[in-house]
C-alpha cells in the first residue's frame, strides 16, 4: 500500500482530449450564462431599491444640511466672525428656500427704488 508507485496515466488521443476540454468549457459557459440571467433579474430589483434609497437620502440631506451649516457657523462665529456670519446667512437662506435669483431680483428692486429717471433737485 505504501510501497506502490502511483498508476501512470497514458496520454490519450489529442483529439479526444481537445473534445473533452471543449465540452467542459461549453458546460461551464452555459452555467455562467444561467447565473448571469439570475443576476440580471436581481440587478433590476437592486437598481430600483437603490434609486429609492438615493431619493430618500437626497430628501433627508436637503432637510438636514441647512441646519448643519447654521450650527457650524454658530461654532465658528466666536473664533472667526466673517466666516461664521457667512455660514449662518447661507444656512438661513437655504432654510427659507431663497435662491440667488431671488437675491439678485431684490437687489435690482432696491436699486430701482433709489435711482430715478427724473431727479427732483
């Protein structure tokens, strides 16, 4: 039992060997294609779940981020007045849903109040 040498395999015909290799490769390819079909159907469900998760995270981020900006501005206000004030202002404006377009329209309205076509001097 321990003294026997292992049985030697005689090389078979190269065409038989090639056929057996090709058939095993085809079987593996078929298995993989079946796995990909399963993954494709699961992938669609995952994409829908991810898009739902992403939209929920965007909503939460839109709600939380202005408060975070204001809190950071309040912490920085003592050490750096300018940066703290800017962050607080940006946070409050984003909480009030004020856009740059609204701010520019307000500035133009104020300019038009102070400038007149016919000076009364």
